């Protein structure tokens, strides 16, 4: 299925059809079809991205027969000659693009949009080594990387030296820089550094240029579109920015970050090498002081500083921050079970019963778990904490009792238990009585009944009898503990003897009692 959401996002940001097709790996016809639908609904390239999920779903329920749009060939500029023109005083890429469009009109050719024209121009400049004449637009691009040298602090209890990592973010136009020490280079640290960086800059650029670390980019093969880490892509969508990773082994793709990393290493890490810090918080507090000095340090070959250029020009060109900062999320896959719930970390969350058996994507944050199917949000739950086995169930997610499509129901479990014995029936009946919705008992009931396949019907029946003597509503772990420790067999043998051997003494009721939230 085409990624309608991403196509829409890129189009409304002003990205050309060809570039959208390349980035989302959809045909140009598909992209053209989406753009046509957007235009028909009043959305134009360059406007704010404010199309809701529901509106996207309604908009792209297209009929089966869709008229195809012919492929369009764009005129490729002669960048080798344009490079020489760009060196001349007063010549800008916008001027060269205007002249290129004029030439295309004279020859009935289709010109690239300015964004694509500049994108390919930059690629050509990087290939030919003319990196010194690349001109960055204020508020357009941020380059990010990790420093090679490691910051250090000490464990206050053991005195052990701890080595961390220094994140660097640079506004490409002004060179205004953000730095932060981290305990590791894991995904959560990487994304949180971006969030803090945007807050420090008090705004966002349209483009973000990272290196090819696994925390940001899963795969980036030559001449292929990079595959971004899901969490990194999610962050980009939240802030409405484009991620354009540098090519592998091409440091000139992000020359400012590479150069600033070296300068920051000398100015911050080297400057603090003889200081002794006893926490990462203490280290970062000093980093912010040194960072302020770094940004206000005067240029050597021209008047002013990074901070001067940022304050006077670039700051006002940054995109505004959203009302709330992005919350780091991890993504997991799960299958909707027969009880209309998914399981995450031994806790259960309901999903509309229509999706039983479907594989869904979980977006997990510290506070919420959102469940998606084919990029469409199905529902959002609070992230449960505490005991394992707890449920969060929305009533509207449960199937009607008469729903013939439901694979499992309470009657089916009772019938299965009846084939084993009366005590097993009692255990299963009591189990379902503990829940508000019968679907919440499916996992526990099935787990108990499946024990008969490992230990036999007779042993399971005896274990249920023994458990009921001590607990009114035994759970799976109670029954399993009896079987694993052969307490059911000891009870059987002791009942045949008038003199009970002390070595066959059964544990008291406290032994069988488990956390009531555990199935």
C-alpha cells in the first residue's frame, strides 16, 4: 500500500514529484495520483501540513480504475557550466534556476523545482570538490554527529572513570552549535539530544543531515534511498522535517558538522580534560557554559561570531517548535490475540475485535502505547506499570457475545475443561468470574488447559483439586507450581496411607498463593 501520509507530508513541504517518488519508493503515477487528490481537496504544495489521519483515509479510498498519468521527463541542467557561473560575484542559485527555467520554456522542456535544482546542484558540487562555494540558506539545514573524543566523569562512590560521548548539532548557515554529553550512543540518547538541540536553537530547520549510525539510518546503499530507523522517522514526522543522511564515507556531505566536531573537541573536551566531574549532569552544566563561549567566539577572518549570525539572521528563519516536545518512542510488532488484546511486557491492551489475528505496530512511550495497522492508528492506551498480567480493556473493543467470528469464548473453554474433570471446570469458571470482560480470561484459561498436554488430564484434574483446597480462584502459576513440584502425586499417595510420612508434608496455602494479577 502506498505511504499516503508520507507522500502528503513531503508534497505539502514543497518537495517535487520525482523526489517524493524516489524517497517513498512509489511510482511517479502513484505520487501524481495522490497529488491530484490533494489538489482536488484544496491542498497545495508549500502549505502547512495539517491533514488528519481520518481525512487521509477518506481522501485516498480511490476507485479501482484510476486513469494513469504519463511519465514526465525533466530537463537536467548542465551543472558543470553552472558551477563556474556560481563563482562569479552576485550570482546565486536562485538566479541560475530562473535562467534555467527560462531556457526550458524556450525548448518546451519541464524544469525542476528550485528545491530539486539545488539538491542536484549540491550533489554535483560535492562530486567535483567545490565544497567551498556551497551556500546554505538561513534556517534550512542542521548537521548532526558524534565527536570522536570522549568526555569523562567519575563515579562518586567508586571513583571509577566513566567515558561518555559528545553529541554535536550545527546550524549550517550560521554555524551556531549545540553540544551534549551522553552515557551512550543508543537510540534514546540520540533522539533526546535532537529534542534538546531544537529547544536550544528555539526552532527547527527543514532539513536534518545525520551520519549513517544505526540509531538513525538502518541501511544506506549507494544510489538507493536510505532506510531510516522507525523511531528517527517518527521524530522527523512529528517535527515535520526531512532527514537526508550523508552518503557513506563522504564527510564532505556534512562539512560543517565534521569541522565543528573537531573545533568543539578542542574547545570543550580538551578544555575540560583536567576538571573532575562526578556526574554527567555536572559535566553537561559546564558544557553549556563552554558552549556559550564557543558560539560567541569571534571569527578569525571576518567580523562577528556564530551567535551574532544566528541572532541577526538565522533565528528568525527557523520553523517554530510544536507546543510540546517529541516524546521518545520505541516501535514493536505484536499480534492481536483471540481475546482482542495484544501483549507487551506481560501486560495486555485491547484492540477492536475486527483486527483479531492481525499483526500490528506498537508505538511505545513512557506514558502511552499506540497501536497501528498499515500506518493507521487503531487506538491508544496508557502504558501500564506494576504487576504483570494486568489488562486495559476498552468496552467498545470487545466483540458482541453473539459474534460468530470470534474463535474463542467462555463456553468453549468450559467445554474443554469438562473433558478433563469437575475440578478443572471449577478452576476455569472461577477464573472467568474474576474479570469484567470474558476476553480477559482467555489467555489464563488456555494456559491452564494446555497443561493437560504436558502432564495428562488426570494430573491436571488432581492439581486443580489440590489448588481449590487452598485458593478460591487458582491461576496458571498456582496450577503449574503444583505440577512441577509433583504435589498432586504426593497428595494422591498420602491419601492412600493412614500414616502420613513427614517427608510428604504438603506446603500450606501460602505456598500456592501468587500475585492475583498473574495468570
